[in-house]
């Protein structure tokens, strides 16, 4: 049986929600090993002059504890 842990990570990108999610995983993987999955919990964006200028995500990252 595997022991799994879940952490919550916030990230942002000026390109899109997918890029923000990838950045969250990349940053978490610098200090967390054995990442198994990522769950996109929440999406939001900021708007400037009628255009989206920042995409934000709140993700849950699951990893195995060894």
C-alpha cells in the first residue's frame, strides 16, 4: 500500500491556465519527489483594459511518501 500526500499550490502565467498548471508542477517538483497527479482545483484571471493579462490556478498535487 502506498502513502500519498496532497499539497495545494498557487501559480500564474501570462500565457494561459495550462501554462500556469505546468509551472505549478515544475516548481513543486523542485522540492517534492514522486509526484503522481495534479488536480486543477480553481481557475481565475485578472483583466486589464478589457483583456486577460494574468491566468491563475489553484492546483492540488498528489505525491507518494516513501
